[in-house]
C-alpha cells in the first residue's frame, strides 16, 4: 500500500510540474510571436518533447522588425542614403559614384 501511495504522489507531482512548465513555455512562445495556447497544449501532451520544440521556435518578432521582405525597405533605404549623399556633390562626380556603388551592390 505504501508503494501505491508513493506512486500516486509521484504522478501528481509530475503532472503539476508539467502544467507549470507548459504555462511558462506558452508565455515564451507568445513572446516569440506564436500562439501560446497551441504550445501550452503541446507541452501538456508531449512533455519534454514539447518543451524542446518551444525552445527551438524561431523568434518571429525579430524577423518582422529586421527586414520587410514585401517592400524591400533595406534596398530603398540604401538607395535613398546614397542619393542623398550624391545631392551634396557635383553632378558629374555624383553620377559616376552612384553608378559604381550600384555595380558593387550587384
């Protein structure tokens, strides 16, 4: 009887640890820009395998901040910067320098 009670105490302890971990990992998934409820359920069902999956999730918020792929804002900013620098110089020199910089960026 003592072994059965000890077994159930251990099971309850593991379930409590799994629930607490799933909630924390759901918050981590939310911070990374993913749906937290989906990953809470995944962590509850899969246990440590779900924990590893959440830790390996890509950070969507940083990807969205760094580059806007649809509008090519990085290229637009470089072209605007170069063209603004060129406005300060002589037209002939500016044109030659602008062409050389465009050729180097290819």
